[in-house]
């Protein structure tokens, strides 16, 4: 990835036209060819951009800039032209303040289950979330049809199986039902009750869980992480 901080003006032509007057901005050129122009606000959204497939051509500014730039309030050193189909992004560079390149390596992609796995670990570390006197037996408690996320003892010493989801839906209730059916055949741990723990639980899942005798627990993920204290909220 190449990051360039420069005084520049930007002109876009294609399905519509747009002009950004001379100012200091960040220009980002990615390995896939994408080019985006950013200001020091607007969060992640660029002021203008071109997505691949596109090509970037850099040339010294011609003597006659009238056909190249929309305003000539200061000297232009380079003109960058990004073309993609019928669209053109033209960046007129007056001054490059910083120019850096970084090799970010191969992107492994978003781990969609990362929050769920972290939530499971946090709940295992804080069994009191389920009620006073609850203690951890173990995470990933094995059953013949797969591991239950968390196994606990309640205050009376009875076993409680917990299935952890980011979003509790009917599939999660069905999954926990199968685990409970299998575990309650084992006289060494039966009776085993069940809890579906999630950041959000769908109404249909709550209805089915109640029908199956499964407790639903909505979990405050931020509070568990210690970055939000519900007791200090005004609302």
C-alpha cells in the first residue's frame, strides 16, 4: 500500500463530475489498483475514489495546465490520472509532503466467529454472569455429537450446559436441545439444564427455548470486556 500526503486538487469525470479545490489530503493507492482521496474527517469515507479495474498514470505537469486543472492558484508539479472504463479521476499535485509504501502481506479475512469465541471465553471466566453461586466445570464439554460451549455447576451443584451465540436464533435452540438430550442420558451428570447465551436473541428463539425448557440470557459483551459499565449509564 502506498500512502501519499500531498497538496492537491482533484477532478472526477464520468457518470457525474466533481471538483475538489487545492488542499492537503491523503491519497491511498492499494495493491489491487484502487485509488482513494481522503480528508482528515468523514471517518472512513473518501472524498473521491476509483475502484479496480483501473490504471494510474503519473506524468510531469505540462506547461499549459488549462486543459488539465480547474484552477491554477499555485504551481502544479505532477498530474496523476486514474482511468477505469469511462470514468477518470485526475489528481493535480502541487506538493508531496510525505510518500510511504508498506507491504501489508496477505489479508486473512474477517473472522466472523471472533466475537462469538471471545464471548465464550469471557463467560467462562465470569460464571457469575449466569447467577450467584455458578462455577465453571469446563469449556468445550465433550458429547458424542460435539462439544457444548460451556458446562457449569449452579449453586446446588447441578450441571448447566451453555450454548454461546452472537445472535440467538432457532438453530441455536435446536443445537442445544440435541446436546441436552444426549447428556441427560448420562446418569453421572443428569439432570442437565440448558442456557442459550447471546448478545441478541430473536423472539422466535425465545418462544422455542421456553417450550424446550431452555433459559435465554442476553449478554452485554462490552460490559464483560470491561469497556462499558451499565451502572454508570444515564440511560
